[in-house]
């Protein structure tokens, strides 16, 4: 079993920055991909970005590209989501998830952390 714990959410003014963390714990595992998703009230959950374990390749949704950046600390089993130039429309609960094998989707999810951007 793998546990994912997000932290770093909060209230920030538009134009500000936040850094979210996702710490993985539990049995020793080798992950393939870790992703960030978000869900705003009344909306479906959407993909924000992801990072692959091998090579650190990242991908982002168009809505956050050039504003958000994902990084990792393999020694700490932690992935970060740096969010800059935040907009009110970025307000959502942010979730991290881990996929253990290519093509198998995401196997474990965190509980989420609230990000609120005021105008």
C-alpha cells in the first residue's frame, strides 16, 4: 500500500505563488509517473501536470503551462507543484496521484489540498 499526502495549499491573492508537496510513503515502490490533478466546485477533475520517474520528463495542461512547474526529490519520495501567477480560476482541490507502471493509469491518490485564489 502506498500513501500520498499533499500539503502546501492555502489562500493566495491573484498573481501570487504557492508550492504544493506530495509525499509518498508506505511499502518500498518504484513509480512510473506522478501526476497532479484538480477539481473545482461543480466541475470534473482535470489533469494539471505530471512527471515521469525516468528522466524527469514533465507534461502540463495548456491552462497552466508556463505558470506551473513540477519537480521531484527521489530521495524523499516527494513531488512538488510550483504554481506561479495564480488566477482565480486556479481555485480547486489539488490531488496528487502515482502510477506504478506505464499504461496502467494512476494507482493511488492523495486526499487533496485546497487552493483558493482571490481576485
